[in-house]
């Protein structure tokens, strides 16, 4: 943790310990093995060359110790320890946070460390137990399984539709100032597929580019224009009439029509009990009907 976070104080906060205790632990380890692990300055701490070599060798051992502990705890019917879970900011706020009270009541001995970020964190170096990612597919050295399929919709508010140029077919999008998601491949064109599986490509233009999905949804609800949004993000607003699915007879995407929410976790030989119960809980509560 000191190597990853860069200071005794940061490592101490992450495990709820005193910085002096962490400092003494590192100093004791250096004395025991006879090498300096860190170069210390007033501004930062960096691993020495010997420290990098030592850390590289012991990380696998630490993981084995964690697995051994988890296997022992798995004999108990009550999962223990800290579950470190990551997903995007929008998905976490919309889909995960409402489940936290039920999860904590079901597993009172688990501590949840929820890391909400739009960056795809490296699971191993960030000590992530479980991640939920939104993508057409997962291509990395991890275990993955699809949680549910996702679909995209072109949506606009009723107020916007009542005053804007007609939106009778996908081609009409070109006449609108669309709210665009500031991601690669989302800003040039949208793809539409009809019931006969015919796909058409429609160029889009817009003067408002936003990097956060939650802000895009709020902008749509304020009547600032149409936008392409995931079903899990906007379906509640559609059901309550705050928003309209402009082209309900079409499948829409900016990248691939086959996208989903994926559960992923490090490629471990043993799946800790805390991760297993979290996966089962999420599958039960987050499965959607496409």
C-alpha cells in the first residue's frame, strides 16, 4: 500500500492505522531483510530498485495468503472482510447505491469499498475484488461474465419535442443540435437498425459535448436537445413521462448493437467467499429484461 499510494499517511488511512505504526512496520521489514525498500524525500517516497524487485516477488505470496484467509473464512456462513468494488460514476449512482442498504443488511460483516470512476482501473494493482464494466466485450486477462445486455435510446424531453423540428425518422437527427457524449466514436454518427435488421448511419452534430452520463441525462431533461443514452440510465425517466424514447422501433448505438454490463474479477484460482456472495447478490438484483 505504501508503494501504491506513495506515503505512510495514505497507506495508514486506507487501513485505519496510525502513520507511525506503518512507518515502524516498513523500518522493521528493512532491518529484517537488510535492504532499503524506499527512497524517502520530504515530498515523496519511491521504491528503490531492490524494493521494486522485492515487491514484485512478494505480491504473489500476499495474494496466496489472502486466498488462504478467504478459504478459511468461507467455512463460515457469514462473509467477512472488505469488498473492494469499482464501476463508472453514473452506473454506481443509478444502479448500485440503491442496493447498498439491502446488501449491508444481508452481509453485515462485510465492509464495502466502492470506487466510482470512469477510468478502467487495473484490478490487480488497485486491489479490486470485483468490477462492473459497460462494453461490447471484455478483452483482458480477467474473468468476466455478462450481467445483462444494455440498449441505447435516442431521448428528448417533451418540451424539446414540442418546439423543435420534427423527429419522425432517424435521418431527422441531422437537423438537431444533439447533446453528445465526449467519448471516442460517439460524436460523429449514430447507427440505427430497424425490425428487418437494416442498418443506417446518421451523422450527428452538436455544440454541447459532455463527459459525464449523469449530466447528459440532466441536460436532456432540461430540454437542451436529444441525446443517445443507455437504457439503465434513462428508462425510469421514460416511464414517468419526463423523457421520450424518440425512435422506439429502432435499435440504436454509437459503437456496437451488442453491448452489456459485465462482472469482472482478477484471474484467481480461488474465488473469495465475499466476491462469490457479491456476484450472486448483483445477479439477483441487477438482471434486466432486454
